[in-house]
């Protein structure tokens, strides 16, 4: 592993940097998708465990930046508004993490992927979920889904985005809430993989190198996000959510 990190060819380093920048652009534009882009792109040139390590630090930095873009006060307001989602999600995440060896993660991811693809497709076709009749119930339900799946597989992004999209959350707040949710998860990821050995003296250098291009890409994506209206933002989000759902199905059934 050490040799691979320190002796990647210039061409492979170029690919890694371009992948990180593209992941940042996607992240800055719609608020999510960085891990999906990084793990998919980096896995073309390095082993999956190194690709996983590579995405960790860019994910932490990008999410902290995203959560605090409008300041601490705005971040606190978003936490307060979506407190039920966060609290229920946290409880279910802790509980389900103890069931990892007892439930098929592949079956769970595949089922979630199917639901996300169906949701995104129906939303793009104009169908709207009547969540506004009981937003708290929607928060609790999706918080439970996101936490349960996240505790088993580390994937909690798609249910989060699905809820925020269904509630027609204003784009700046949607980006901010995602930053808070994913930022907390990313910090936990650092702690977990520092213990597991995935993030070590060798791979942390690889991950650190990717922070700058990822943040440059995120800045570009943020500029794009500022220029698009709410309707375009929502449509772009749904298209990427559709891709994320399809990727979950691929991971579950075809990898």
C-alpha cells in the first residue's frame, strides 16, 4: 500500500486530482455526491480500501465548509428545524450498527436503491409526495430510514436528500442541512477508520493531497449553484439522486 501511494505515476495522480475536482463541483452544486464520485473514480486507479481512505479528508473539509457557509447561526437554525430527523436518525444509526452481522447489507442497499430510483423518477415526472400535511411525521420516518441504513452500510445520503427534496427545502438551506448531516457522519468516519487501519500514515497523505482540488471544485460548484434557480436546482438534485439510487443497486447486486 505504501509503495502504491508514494509511487503513483504522474498520469494516475492527474486522474486522482481530476476526480477530486469533479467530485467537488458536484458537491458544490447540489450538496451531495462527493463520496460516490470519489469512490467510483479513484477505484479505477487504486484498490478500494485506498479509494475509501482517499475520500475521507475531502469529505470532512467540504462538509464543514458547506454547513457553515452562511455562518454558525444559520447552521444552528437548520439543526433546530430538522431536529426530529437528526435525533431519530442518530438513535436508529446507533441501534442498527449493532445488527451489521445479522442483516444482509446487500439486500438493504438494493431495496433502498429501488426506492430512491422510484422516488426520483416519479418526482421528475411531476408526482409530489404529500409530506407537507405532516412534515414532522415525514422527518421521523425518513430519519429512521436514513439512520437504520446508515448504521448498517454507512449510506445515509439518499434518504436525507429525498426528504429535503420532497419538502421543497430552499436550496441554500438544503445545502446547509446536508453539510451538517454529512459532516457529523464524516467526522465519525475519520474516527472509525483511524481505528480500522484504513486511514493510516500512508493513506492519510493520499487523502490530504486530494483536499485542495476537491475544495477548488467545490468553489466552482458553489458558483454554479448560486446562478441556478430553485427549479433547476431541484431537477439537477433529482437526476443525481436517480444516479445515486442506481449506484446503490449496482453495489448491492452486481459488484
